[in-house]
C-alpha cells in the first residue's frame, strides 16, 4: 500500500490525496474522519488482478476527484460513496484516455451512478467535470444531477470530438444535452476543449453564463499534434495521431457561430471569456463582441493579422477589463515584434504613455502568446522624454512578469488540459 499526501494535505487535514491501490482499512479510516471534506483518488493504470474495494460513505465530503478510471484495471467502486455523500458539491471524474482512443466501450456509467439512479437520488453537486469520457448514455442518467443546482461544467476530450469514429456515440449525448440545456438555469461557468457547430448551437439555447473557457488545442496535444496521453497509459503513435479537429476551411465559419451564440445569449452577463486561438477576429467580429459584452473583466482572443490598433481602439469600451490575453496560433507569426518593443526601454516608455493617454484605468496584465506577460503599473509617473512642444509627458510603467504571477488568474489557469 502507498499513501501520497501532498503538501497542502499536511497543512489541511480536511483534504486528502490517495495514489495507487488503497486497502479497505484506509478507506474505512477516512470515513471515520468528521473533518474530511476533499478527497482525490488516483487509480492504478496496470491490468494486474487485484481485489476491488467498495469505498464507504464519507458524510461530510464536499469535493471528490477520481483520476485514471479504467474498467480493465480493477478500479475501486465509488457508487456507494456517491449515493451517501449528501454534502457533495464538486465532482470530477477522469477516465483513462485509452478507451476513447481505442474506441473501447467498456465504461458503464451504471457502475458509478447506478445506485443513485435506483434510489432516485439526485446528487447535490454544483460543479461537475468529465475528462476522456467514452460511454453510452444510460437510462436515468439525466436524473443524477439537479440541473438547477449546477453552477459549473467542465468537459475535456468528452462528447462532440468531431471525429467520425465517435460520431454515433457523441450524437447520443448531444441529443440528450439539447433536450435538457434550458434546465441549467443557474449555470455560470462552462469550460471545454471540443468545438463543433452542434455545440455552438447548443450554447445558443442557453443564457446567463458569466465565465466561458475554450482550452486551446496546443495545450492538450503533443508537439507532433497527437493528444496528450494520460499518465500511466501507453498509446501507439498511429493510434494517438487519429485525433481530429475542424478543418481549416470550417474554422472561420465555426468561430462566427460561436461568437453569435455568445453575444446573443451571454453578452450582458459574461465577465471572463477565453476564445479559441484558431478564431482570428476581425474588425466586425471584435466590435460585435465588445458591444455585446460590456462587463468583460478578462478576455483572451486571437486577432486577425495581429491587428493591435483595432484592439486599442475598442478596449476603452470595456471599462472593467483588467486582463487581456492575445492568443498566438503556432502556425502563424508570433508576437516577437511586440516582445522586442517591451524589451526596449524607449519603446516601453512610449507604450506606457499610450496606456496613460488612452485611459485604460483598470487594465493590469497583457499576455502575448502562451508564456509572455507584461504588467501595467497602477501609478502614473513622468516619461523619460518630453513632448514636441517641450511639455511633460506621463506614463504608466510597463515591465515583464514571470508566468507564476498570473497563473491563478482564470484566463490563464483555465487554459489547461487537466480537470
């Protein structure tokens, strides 16, 4: 038996992380801890026969994360735990990517939710996340979650992948989603990495989102374009490279569909928006976005032909904006010219003056590509140069900051291939 306690577990006895196979006594011991509120379980990825354990109820559990579920690797049974966790508020389930890539329908959702369905018990969770799910819908699954209680949904490498091999199964999920979408009346946060016209239409039937994130493809794929494999799993190169994405000819049209759904149903409520780096927004689309989403605080987008002047004109119409991230498609030219400008003291002085003159009151961070981020100081200082008539000029200072400074900002933190 191995027990892994991360550093935050030691400091916080209400949160435990279990790695590898646990004995029944460990689970029973945890069930007796009245302070236990957060539990992360990572199952083994080897097909070594081993006895499975029915994980007992944990009455005060509020956050449950189960990683690397593979029916062929003897995972423990979480169905009783789910049925009796009356205070559960967050549920994250991560399956091994192997089943989806190998098109193996070995996952049966009844193994996890069957007892809840039979007991007609609705989980009181407010945040739910699925990763690498490849399974047929089961009767009664739509009753497992209280639609009006859900506040946040994350789907990664699940549903609507766009691949022909998974089309039939994904369409079954889509049909169910369309029939229940309007019942998610209190949904505020949606995060995913699968893009399709059907999903854009589904988004258009909903209203009131406050945060919307599309995980950018390069974070979920390796350097050769293949999907990132799950830790502990082995994917052959030819199988891993079968990941499908929308063709380049459909990317622009797909982007317009999403922008239309976003602005019509969620514009007035959106505060954080991370778009796909595949959608290069031109003047018309960007103007529509800014006009329809006046309350944005964090915005991540790609610009057509890196048209920075257009962005500088429209930003003043977003009075609450304090973080902007300019996405960079690896296939397109980088932001090296801007990076060089910030590296140069004279150019940086000029940029700081522009920030002062344009009155971007709250704007603090601008990200370029995936790594570079510069911060704009709050204070106003005198420029190193004077104006054409000898007048004093003022600026907001600008400097590079390490990625760690902004890694907890949702605009960057949510752009991850992990739950």
